[in-house]
DNA sequence: ACGTTTTGCTAACACGATTCAGTAACGCGC
DNA sequence: GCGCGTTACTGAATCGTGTTAGCAAAACGT
């Protein structure tokens, strides 16, 4: 029964060797030739005493800590969870920890968060946002390797990892085109943000590639809310030649679209096909019919962030400073075949 | 421009005092008489050199770390975010950090997570779950103060903080009763879990208190999915004397209920009133009509966890080992007045 | 002028590891 | 039985801070 805390010295005494030897054995250093018998003796002593390494002491002595800092706006969105989760898992695999600090989208707060993380001797920093956008990185973040996730700085000074909005928009439109739709509407996100621009660009390209002429009158601006989806859908369905399918800028817009369609006595996934974006876990799979949508790979973003950070910390040259992660489609039941059937 | 890292010794040299004095001044120790002039000189030197304290060294020397460990199933649910957020903020206020470790609902994993957190010298542990239930706490968690959030151990050995399911169920039914409904249905969660039992108990009590005789035939078992809400609602509305209001065990059930009601050509919030539970951020406020529901106070749970942990770490006696946090109603538009209008 | 208290500091050890520079013992070839 | 290389370790310094014990000088009381 270990009383309070067992140190390496205790293990050394128990095994009848020096602290140095214990350190080598427990850290698996093979370069110093220590016979199997001794290793075994030390390991057993450590086990019996219930030895638990002291991370603070290790960090101090080795000048390398076992944790990364993640600063993010936890407040605003469930998306943050997924980034944390992905980063967490990736870090955990290498025995590293994540220190999560809140930025709350306030520049002063953000700088303080970074400062506090640096005090904790983090080996690297991830700065993540909940929606894809440009940010200015606090000055002090430059003290350690730093990766941006779901955002980027104007000067492209920091490596960044973002979702492939264009590819996602392309995939969404392609799903509809391949289902035989040629008259496809689009309700956008708030105009000007990277997600809106990318998704719309991808959509246009997909239409062109499938021999469909993009028609700007089928694109109605929204703002990402269910309300805007509802009204946008009303607008589209009131046209003289209403679309048979709508690509909604995100899942909440799709939610509003469902309501508008149902209200008109039409059926989602039969009369009108819908594709969303984001794949919100507690939304998309539970809508009726279940929403076909494009997933935002937040977990992968987080994992990629940590992976990149690992590279940087180890000093490996990084070949690609602007990584995009694909947005995979999630096929469910809100898209119907159209035309020749 | 600080080159690599500025230590207390550097500050001491710059200010022309000893390291001890610097330590006293920067930690705000007033018991050692140090004149304002010297304090000022030291503070300025620290500022100019860009001194950043080394948390690892401090932890090692003082044997008290500035972080708590939080182990939770990040994987499964967006709820985890809110607990993290609340705990985070509460910890941050006292200059403490949260080390988040994943348990993934696997006992082995959980024990490893705790072990790793202990190595990091956490001053206390929070074990949180994403749904209210009984757990068995890993043995090694007893090494430091430990609080359970949204769960409890069978022996009630650990202080725990849980939502007031009964009060929430009461509030939900009361909303409907006060709107004039007397024929109220209920679609439950998976039977046997604390949330189901508590919410249903609270509902019955509220009905009794409002002079309504609880009727078991109006209670249909569900499993927490939108599908079960859909089918449960079909069942209720097919009765000879269908309810005019339904209390849904959670928001997803309410989502299914909406669909069933709309499919029958009825209107939610006019013909049939609905109350949900959970107040899922990206769901309830975006449904049409917006869902009146009872919020699960995850953020408060997290905050209360850290607060309790602080008390325990400081050795204050804790008066209440079983804390319940209220579930506040969120009134929106899915409940209509009924009867005398 | 002399003891006593207060002021303003500092020396030195501790914390629990990592790590570099060695060294004693042993085997081996000749 | 001497030199040399290998094996199996160890001593001691170091990391940056907290903390206790104590000391020199100044201030104070009488």
C-alpha cells in the first residue's frame, strides 16, 4: 500500500539500484545496456510500490511537456466538441494531453488563454474556431508551434487545416444531378463567408460538369437559420418553374425547408429532394425523412491538427501548409430519383 | 526581447535582488515586509523581460497543481460540451485548468484515463457522464478529491451532482396543466433509467397537485428516439379520447411527435400542445413551432462540480453530498391554452 | 549608549525527475 | 598479466520554483 507518493528514489532503493538506472528502465531507454534481469527487478519494484511518475518533474527536467493547448470558442457551438474529441484522441495516442482553454471569441480573452497555456509549458498550440473564417492570431502564440483549425490568418503565416467547402458543395450538387434533377435550387449561408462562397462555387462546378447550366435565379440568399430556409423554400417553390431539388447551405436551413415543403402538402424525398450540409449529429439523422447531407469533418480536423503539430514539434519539415479535409456525403432518404425512372 | 525563457533568476538579477524576494513579490506574499519601491522595481523588471512563470516548476515545488481532471465520454453526445464548458469557466475563474480525458464508456479506458490524469498531478477529479446513471468509480480515483457529475456510485461514497429530474418533470406537466389541459399524454424514455423514473414521477405529482388524476393508459413507453416519439404519438392520437397535450421524455421524442401530428393534419401548438425535455440547443429553438421544453443544466452541473471540488481541495467540510440542480423550463410556442379561453 | 524590535532582505534546501560524464568490474586476446 | 573493449551501472549537475530559517542594518525605546 503506497502511503502518499512513491518516487523514483523509492523504487531505486527497493530494487537496489540507482535513480539513474530506474529512469532508464522505466523510460525504455535501450541505449544503455541493462540486462533483462535488472529491468525485471526494477519494473516489479515499481509495480509493487505503486509508482506513479510525476509529470511536472518530468516536464521540468526534460523541458518537453506532454501536452498541447487547444483554444476554442467552447461556448457557441456543439461543433467544438468534435474538434476537441478528434484532437483529444490523436493526442492521447501518443500519450499527450490536451489543455483546453476558452477564447469566447474575445481577442483579449484569447490572448490571455494563450498566455496561460504557455505558462503550462504546452509544446504546441491549436487555435480552432467553430465556423470557418479568417482570424488574427494573438502575438504570443508565436512562442511555440501553432496550427489553425477551421480558420486561417490573413498572411497565411500559420499552417491551417480547413474543410473542403468546394468539394462539399460539389458533392451535394452531384448527388442531386445524378438523381436526375436538372432544376436545382440553392439556399445560401450568410453571403461572403468562406463556407458560403466555397459551397456555392462547388455546386456551380458540379452542375457544369453534369451538363446543367447554373441559374442564378434559383439561388436565394439565406443566413443559416431555419427561418431563412423556410422562407427561401417558399420563394423557390413559388416560382413559375419551381426546382425539384434544393441544396440547403446547412442542416438548419434544410429543417426550415422541410417545414415549408410539408406545409404546401408536398413530400420531402418524393416531390422535392433536399440535401443539407454539416451533418449535425442530433439533427440530420432524426429528421423525417432522414436528411441526406454533407458532413463537416470536425473530428478529422482536430486529429489533423494534432498530427501536424506533432510534426512541427519534432522539427520535421512540413510540406503542406494549407491542408483541406474532405467533406464526405451522408446519404439518407431526402433525395429521390427524378425524371426517367 | 526575451530570447528563450526568462526565469525568476533573470528577473532577480535585473532588479538587483535575490530570487526569493522575486518569488515573494510575484506571488503577492504580503507577510514578508517588502517596501512598495522594491515591489515596483521587481514587477517592472518582470514586465520588461517578459517573464512567464513555469507552471511545471511551480507544481513540483509547491506540490499543488493548478488543474483538475475531467473524464467524460466525449464521443457520444453534445451534452459533454456543456459540462466541459461550465467546468472550464468555473475553473478558469480561479486560474485553474481543466485536463480533459476521454473515457469512452470503457472501464479499462476509464481507469487508464484517471491514472494518466493523476500522473499529471491533478488536484481533483470530475467524472462526468452524458446521461444520468449509476456508475462504478475506478479504484485509483480515490487518490484525490473526486466528484461525480450527472452520475452517482451505488454506495454513495462520492459526492455527486445531478439534475433534478423530478422537478423537471413536475415543471413540464405543470406548464400543460396551467394551460388548461387535463388530458395529458406522456411518451417516456427507456424505462428504468433515472431520467425516465424521475420525470415521470414529477409529472404524476404535478397532475395530482392540479387536481388531475394520472391515467396510466396515457403513458406510452418510448426509447428516446424520434421514431419512438412518432409512433408513440400515433398511439396516443388513435385513442378514443386522445390527449390534447403530450409531455415528451426528451426533445428528440418531441421531434417525432411533431411529425406524427403534422401528418394527421393537426397543428402543433394549436390543436396539440407539446413539451419536451433537454432543451437541445440546435434542435428545440429551431423546430416549428419552437419547442417549449425543460432544460438540462449541464453547464451548471459542470460549474457546481468544480465549485465542490474546490471546497474539497481546500478541506472545507461539505455539507451536502448529493446536490441536485434545477431544470428550468424554456417557454416557447408549442403549448396552447386549452378549454375556457 | 545599549538592548530590543522591526524592516528588508538572502542562503540554502526541497521537489522529482532527466541526463551527461564517468567508472568499476569483467571478459578476452596475446 | 597487460591493454582494451564491453557491460552494467552510478554520481552529480540541472530544470525553475517554493519555502523555511535566519541575518544585517536600521529604528526605537529608555
